[in-house]
């Protein structure tokens, strides 16, 4: 499987090899990107499995190729779960736009085994969801850090988390959702990157430069169950009338609240959005 990312290979490489970044999207680990290095992934144990994956780095080409074994249940790992002696291969190819084509192959499985199907589903969620989300957060954090350093290094007021960059909206059909957000709400399409059966699709209001909605179709169990998102407008009544005219369904008409005026609408999947008036 593969996915085209807007980030340069060097940044994607760090997400695959820096233990703290790798833990953020996969599992706690002690990876060293050196040929012959042994390391482990560790997670919560499950019935029949201790939660430990034993690995050895087989090939390394910085910013281009990383290959490691992924083992469990072999003689070397007796008692750690069902037999598994496989190989994970990551390839990074620079794109003309400065981004990276990230390719993943996890080989050595029986294609008919339930483990193969489960691992495939898990990796798809990582390569199309978790990794891009991490990179987007890293990119935003680095940009903010550069701006701060421009105003003086060593600012003790810098927080661990600087801003929110992506809010995930669970949808069943990305093209249908894109048409609704653009046609009904007047949003713009921001990112649209496809890999092997995967699509990273984001939208945002024209004036919103940082936070984007990710229209994700890989969370089927969460469709219609997103926590209420809050959006803002300078003219609540005017926005309400405009959206009603475009066919948006409101579950609450404009009303005064202790924190200001608010109206609530829902998207075509039932996810709710509180629209509040700001100065």
C-alpha cells in the first residue's frame, strides 16, 4: 500500500525512525535505524499474545528505505503469541511537488489468514490516517517554532501543544461529503492526496488558514457519532438563514446562551455542529 504525503522525505523518515514519533502513531519501541540492531514494539497484551513484537533492522538507506523483521511466536520468542515471521518494508520516493510517496509492504503472511487481513486493515489506518495526522501536527509545530524563534530564541512561554491543525469527521462517502461541505457550507477543498485505495481529503472555510476538517471514511463505527464541533460566524442570524436556504438541517435555531448566541445544525451523516456568533 502507498500514500502520497505533502511532507518532504526527511520529515517522513523521522516519523518512521524516531522512537518518540513512531510511538505516537504505532507503538512504544526502542528502534535504532542501524542494520543489525534488534528492537521491540510493545503494547497491551491480548489473549494468546504478550503484546511484544521482536524486530531486527535488515536494510537502511536514510530518507529512502527501511526494512526490518517483525516476529512473534518463533523459537526466539516462544510463548509470545501466534507464529509470525514477517518483514516490514518502507520505501520513500520524493515527489516533484516536494512531498513523498510512502510505500509499505508487510510480507511473509498467508494471504488467507485472519492475521493477514487484520494487519492489512491496521496498516491502512496508520498510513492513511495516523501518519498524515502526525506529520501535519509536526509541520504546524515547526512553522510556529520558526516564527517564535524569529522573535527571540528560548521563549520560556512556549507550550507543549501549540495549535490544533486537523479535526476528523467520520463519513461513509468522501466524494458525497466533499460535495456537501463545499456546496452547502461553502467550504474549500484543501488537501486531496490518494494512495493505494486511500484518500486524505480535507476541507475548511475560505478564511480558516490552519484548522481543517479531515473527511475520513475509515472509521465506519463513528459515522454520525462525532462529538459536536464548534464553528464560528460574525453574523449568526444571517448565516443561519443562508444555510437553511441551501438545505442545511438545523436541530436548534439561533438562541441566546450564557456564552453567546448559538445555533446547531447537522451534516448528512448526523454529526452535529454548534455555530456560535463571535465579534
